[in-house]
C-alpha cells in the first residue's frame, strides 16, 4: 500500500472544468463532513487538513451553506483567510433547513441574492469562484434561478455557476440562460446511474463534472466492516446502503475492489478515485476527509495509471446498478434529478 510522507506527496495536475471553464486541481476536497453528518467533528483537525490541502496543491475546496447550517462555511473561511488567492472556492445554496429539522428547496431570485450575501459573509470573502444551486426548486423555473445567479456574476460576487444533481433537461435550460461551468452529482463505483443520460448531456454542453461521495460515503475505503463501526450520530446509520442485507451485499463488492487494489499495491480508496479520474479529463472528484493522512492518500490517486484490464475488472465487479439500496433514506425532500436505479421511486 502507499505509505505517504511529505517527501512523496506530489502536487496534483490541473484539469479544466468543462470545455471553457477554469483550471483547478484534478482532485478537490469536500468539506461537508468536517462539520456534521459523519460523526464527531474536530475543528482544529479539519483546519489542519484544509491547510495541508492548500500546501500540496489541492486548491479546489467545496462547501455549502447547509453544511452545519453555516458552520462549515465559517470553518472554511477561517482556514483560507490568509491564502484566499491560492484557493478555488465552491459553495452551494438552495437547501433550507428548519429549526425542527425539516428541509425544503428554495430557488427564487430573491433567495439567490440573500443566500449569496450570507455565504460571502460567513466565508469572509468578496467573491465565490463557483456557486452551485444545491438542488433544483420544482416551484421555480430554472431560467429564473439561473438568471439571478447570472446577475451575481455581473456584480462580481460570483465567477462561475454550477448545478448539483440536475437532470439533462434542467442542464440544457440552465446553460441556455447562462453558461454552466460544472455539475456536481454523486458518482462512484457504486453510484453510476448518471452515466446513462446525465454525463452525456453535460459533455454535450461542455460542462465539467464534479463527483461528490466518490468513495461511496467511505464504504469503498474498506474501513467500514459493520454498521457498528459508525458513531451513533452518523447519518449513514440511516442510509439504506449501510443497512441490513444491503450492507452485506455492498461489502462483498468492496472486498472485490480491495483485491484488485491490493494486486496493484494501492488502497481501495485510491483505486476508486483513479477509476473516476480515468472516466475523462472533465471529471474532478471531491473526496471528503477530516484527516491529513487520507487527504494525502487520496491526492496520490492522481498519479495512478489503470490498464484496460484494470478497468474491465472494475466494470465486472461494479457495473451500473450493482450497489444495493437507495442513495438516500428519502429521495423526495432533496429533489434528486439524476435517473434513479431500477426499482427506486422517482
């Protein structure tokens, strides 16, 4: 396995987001889990990880206003306060959380402006490099939402626009309103459904693809061997893919991925990331971690070359639809538009 130290951590290469977008590090850092969802948080540990990411050239940082209900943006803002010019900063708006734990989606032009001002304040910056609509509001035409986002570009508060979990039709309508630079959606060896229609649509439009949860919410690392490995407050305890028979079936897939990785002398996490990186030069995964060790391990995946035989083996082990269970406990509140696996409620 790759045992990394300071001397062996190379800066990742750059990749362009879409046909005409900005260049960013070929792998980014998802910051969501630093503030909630995946068990106990440790701000000092997270700050050290973000600092290290900037040192080694992982300059593409991803957050959202709903992560920790603003806490994650404040954390990222602290981390980059003295190195803003070295960072490509992405955040998201659109999922609104109530005090009672409820969630809704909001995409009105008025809310777009309000949300952006709040994010700029929490992050402590004068502009956002990539501003995503986190989920599409079914009550507001996408043209109205993106039109308001485009005004933010004109005002200099935002540099590039993105969408998250958008359907092909939504992508086309949004891009016709203002150039969409990136689509962020779940994509990994166990979440491949968007390859059918969404990825081709993004490429048709020259939109870069930013896979979140590229390690299957940590499952593909092989470090989760039982639901009991997860803390009480970890949301994965309520995720269908981590429950009951689904867990056992999905673990069997991970064991086969691990065997391929072991034969190459790398970790299963590195193999999963290398597989994504081999899906096209327009793909920039953003694995999340709170630990420097795993940040460096993930970054090393940009150096791994996979053979045709490696890719064929992974296709056999993890074809589209191989994972058991839905991606979320309830798909409706977050309005996921990517085509669901067979048998999943739309």
